[in-house]
């Protein structure tokens, strides 16, 4: 895996000036690709959806609303009730949503609905040419590798893994996708949001001078958990309660806070060189598995730039979801599209923004039809790995370096030979100072 870190001692401004043209191209692509997708007409995008939970169903709706010539042709999920609920929802919205009807899109999955742990393999064997990956993140590296091997274009939800072994597989998949000229867009939708694109372009053009540091936050209440039901095996329970098991979700610093971390990597044009963090949990109900309540991480980027990252899921506390960078000429609150307190981009529909969850599919489809495939897999892999660094540091109390997670770590959280008959206990909660760094 290659690092995007700048040469030691190089000017931060010089580094970002080198990426300014790329930022401008991203804004132009965002606008031109959208119109190209509307105009391109006849190349049918045949969608295979792998993972039919809430996010997968939502992504299915989004792709149906994104461009003309879209058919959902296959569905796959481990659990029949999830697949059936998703199918009913998608078929209903295809019949009743005015935008989808105007675009002429459809859901045609009869005979191509698959369940079980191997459902993804069956979806990949269909004629689908556009795969949506929306299972719990622990499965993402395996599914990405399989989809790339099958020669499919991919929309992958974030994060793209939960451990260092998985992210190495994702970097390999990225290189293979480049060779095959495949298109891959990730669910870090801020990179397809007009206000974010315009604000970060101005940052890269020097609007706040040399970047000195920043902070990002995703602090909110507890999300969700499911108590175990009679008849569920160990694996079914953990998969249905996936957000609360680290091998499946990566903990909320990885599953959720990756959005804000990705914005910081994007704004700084790099990934951190090291991390030192802390965190723990107060929740005690077994349904919450073994994840933490909060993380606070100091990330150091090239040239000594530092970023404070915090995320928390504790109810009845103050909430904050934001990204801010500071420079020698001022600061930008990126999520508010402001630079030195003044608007850097217009907000909302009046500012020309579309739903970013739809726009990311619009951009991906347009790139496929133009023969200029987008490939965002490396950047989302780096952001996922950044979040994993923060988790590893908090769990162990150790400083964690980029070199360690890319070249030396032996962390592999995926259980071997998954089956619904296997015994799978809940791991202990990590204890800083006792849990080893591997």
C-alpha cells in the first residue's frame, strides 16, 4: 500500500496547491457527470443489491432515483425476512415514486433473490453490472474482492472493513479494479455534495493559508441494539445486532465517525502518520455487545499538522457533528460551508445541491457511461484505516503509527469458517493498558 503523505519538510501549502487542480476537476466532474447521466440514455444499469437492511434498501431507492435506464435485477441477504421486506419496499416505490416513474426505472428480481451466507456469490453470478454492497462492514473486504474479481462496477457503503487484515484486501481490490477499469464509488457522500466540494476546493486553493490543524466530531446518543431472541444462533444474533460487535461494525469510530475523518483526510490531502487516543464505555446491557461509548483521538498528519477527533454515543448529552480546519489565514467550518465566518458555498436546494445519497449514484453511473470510471476505493480505505488506528489506540492505550497498521499489524477480527451452527461468544471489552496491540 502506498502512502499519500507529503515529502518531509515540504510546505503544506505547496502540497495542497498540487491538489488544487484535482479539486477543481472534482467540482466540474460533479456537475458535468450529472448532466451526462441524464443524457446518456440507453446503457441499462442492472443493479444487484447485496445487503437488504435499512441502508441497503435506502441505497436501492437512491439508485432508482439517480439516472435513467436503471433496473434492480437481483437481491441478496443472509436473512429471508430482510430480503422480503426490502423487495416489497423497492417494488412499491418503483410503482409509486414520481421521479422513478419519470426516469422509467424498475425492479425486476423474480427468480433472482438469494438468501444465506453465500447470497453474495449468487448475486455476482447474475447479469448485474452494478453491485451495491451494503452488508455489515466486516464482510466488505471479502465482498469487494469478489465483486472486482467478477468484473462488476461497485457502489460500496462505508466503512470498507473493520480490521487491518481486511483493509489490506481492500487495497489489493483497488489495484485490481484499476487494471480492469472498473468504477467504484463509496458511501462517503460528502465527496458528492456540492457545498463540500466548493468549500474544500477553496481551502486547497489557499483561502485559509497553510493548514495548521483542525478538529472533527460525531457526538450523539446511543443508536440501537437488539436483544437476543429465542432460536437465534450465536452468529445470527451477532449479525442481527451487528452494530454492537467490533468484527462486524468496527465500533462507532469506524462505522460512523469515518465520515468526519474522511473529510479531514480530504481537506488535508493526506492520512495521519500516527494516532494516540482514549475511550471506554459505561453501558452494561449485554445487547450492546462490547463496543465503546466514546473515543477521543489526536491524529498527527505530515508536517506536524494535528487533528482532534471525538465521537460519542451517550444519550442525554450535547451533540455535535462537524469538521473544522485552521490555517495561517483563518479557518473553515467545512460542514457549514464557511471560510472565516463567511459563506464559501450556498446551502440546500437554493444553492443547487441535490440529495448527496442520490448524487453519488448519479456520478458513478455517469462515469461508467462516459468510459471514465471513478474509483474512490483507495481514499475510503485510507479513511477507514485512519479510524481503525484511532480505535486500536484507544483499546490498547498505545500510540499507533500508519507504518504499523499498513505493514506490521496482525489484527484479523473475522471469525473463520462462518456458519449458523458455530459457537461464537461475545469478546471481552477492550481494556487500555491490558489489551495487546497486534
